[in-house]
C-alpha cells in the first residue's frame, strides 16, 4: 500500500491522467523509433555473436532513453511511484547499476531511486527483481539485463525481414521459416537468462506489434495472426492500487484505477491469445480465396435478419475483406489488377476448392420460379429461368451468402420458393385438383414476396443512410473550404453494391 506523498499533481486526478497519457504517448513513439533503429542494423543471417552484441548495446540505449522520457513528467509533477508503475521494474531495477546511473540525468535518478529501492526491498527472494538485481551486482562492467520491450522489438524487426524475404523471387520459404524459428528460440532463451518468462516475452512482442499496427495499419498484413483475423485486440487491463490519503487529521484508503493495454489479444474461441506472432507466409490464390470466404462467413454469422445482414455488408470492415484479400493475392503471387479479374486462371488443377461448395445445401440463387407470381406459377409451374436478384460477382462473398441463406431459411425468400416448387410437384400428381395444396402454395409465395419486400427495404435504408452521410459530408467540406489533396480523387458513392 502506497503512502500518499506531496506532489504537484494529485494521484488519481485528471491532471495526473493527462500527464500520464503524454508519457505513454512518448513511450510508444520511442518503441516505434526503436524498431526502425533495429531494422537498420539487423540482417537475416546475422551471427550469434553479432546479434548478442547488437542486442546488448541497443538494450542500453532503449533503457537510457526510457529513463530520459521520465524527466519532463517529473518536472510537471507526476509522482515517481506512478511513473515506475508504468515503465515497470524491468527497467527500474537497471538503476541499481552505478554505470547506468551516471549516464542518466541525476535529477531523474534521484526522484525515481527511492521508489525503486522500496520495490527492491519488498521483493521476494525468488522474484525476477532480485534475480535481475543479482545479475547486475555480479557484473563489474557496464551491464544491463535485457528488458521485454527490447526483445519484443527485435522479434518484430526480424519477423518483418523474414516476411519481405519470403516474397522475393525464388525465395526458399522453408529455409526462411527455419531461420525465423531459430531466431525466436534465441530471443526466448535470452529472456530466460535474465529472468523474463516466455509469457512476458511474448506479451511484450504482442504489445509492440499492436503499437506498430496502430501507427501503420498495413503492418497487420505481415503477422499471420492479425492478417487473417485469427486474433482480435483485447480490452485495456484495469489495475487498481490502494493509497493512503489524509484529510486534516483523518487518514483513509482510496482505490486508484489505471487502464493500460498490454498486448492483450483474443483468439477465435474467445480465449486469451498467449503466444508471440508469426510471419504471414505467401499463400496461393486458392488459399487466399478460401480464407476470404471464411472471413465473410464469420462476418455474416453476426446477422440473423435482413436488416442485420445488410448492415454487416455495409460496414467498412466487411467491405474491406475483398480489398484486403485481393491485395494479398497481388503481394504473394505477383498479380496485376487485370489478373484479379480472372482469378480462376491462377488456380492449380489439384487445388482443393471444396470451400466454394461449402454452402450448407444447394445454391439458393439458382432456385427456379423466383420472379413468378402466384397465378403464373400455379398455371405453369416453376419457370426454368433463373434470376439472381441478391447475388454478386465476387465468388467468395457469393458462396458465403449462399451459406447464410441456407442457414436462415426463415428469412430466405429462396427457401420459400423451394418449398413452393416441392409443393407444386405434389400438386401436379393430384392432377392439379387439390385446393388445399393451392392454398398452401399461395401462402408460401405470399411469404416469399413479403420477404423480398423486407430485403428491398433493408437495402434501401442502407443506401439512404449512405446518401445522407455523403450529403452531410459535402456540406461540412463546403462550409470549411476543405479540398482534396492534389491528385486525390473522391468519387461520389451511389449506394450499396455487392
């Protein structure tokens, strides 16, 4: 429990939060800068000796810069205990090194060291803090044990090198994957030697990867887990500290909550994802088309009504699925924009294309009689003319739509048309004399038409909302005199197209 001490900023106050947010932002910028610094020096075939030297030197640089970032917040009144809680004792314990103290600002060291000494004093003998302290004390030269963020940044930098190398002409994918796994094992072992568990090591990698993706959204493509949406970013963790506060002669305890995103990701089953990330290996056109279809299946599974279905399709995240996977096909297979218009030409004869027909039944869009009214239908039976009023030209989405309609027959006009077609065969066998079947067919086709109307309204509502948003945006642009950048083209959206 922390005894509240006088600072310019009250612990738990809005002013403290604002100052802390600035520090967090500075730390993220440092970590992004650190990745670039590593990339400028790291190579795929780096020797173990050179890797160890580079890691050791850059770890010192990172720790020194991180401590340097604390100087301004301290001047602005941020409590040393708050700072240590956010930069953590992985770096804090490094100030037990006299050599490290000498290269850091004395004012910063003096402000932080009292809190660090207190943390060391209450640490358990078998804790990582004491373990790392002993490592520092047993070295007579300038030595700092690695911190998780340094290892995480190295792992991301090397992963990106592997990702790019895999897309070079005649790349040996198997050999590059072996190099990646070997590098990962070294990084985990380096961590264990200095008291960093594999889970802490992996968490740091995921955290810095998340920061990397936040800054450069296309970096999500290089990680298999984020590129294929195998994981989703989790919520911030809320950490509660108890502090003693005084009000005149009264002493009371107050809970102070801090939120922090710390590399939390959730896997497809809803469980915490606890491993490190891996590079996305180049995939064939067929595999990417399959993954695209699965992505659509997952997105559409969130809907159970026409309104929800159309809303899913109109979301930017859904509408970007096609764009993302077509981009992957270009990157991984060297396809041109023209090539993307005839993807079947780039499929191999032995490709497993069962994903195309994994639709939970027959193709609902191929149902005969969809455009016929009751009078015409009861007289002639289902027409062989096939219409596809809700289909699309994108095969992966069309396949996913087929599966969705087959799984939701209660809102599928195609399912009711199929039912009417089956009833008509029975009606024919009766010599078209059964009034009971006629009525049943009438009721079924009536429901079909009601559903078609419901679907038409759902699409019309989304189109109207899009048009309203476009009109509103135009008004904002006109009133603020904002114009497109030179060379920027902003075509007017006409509505929802599948």
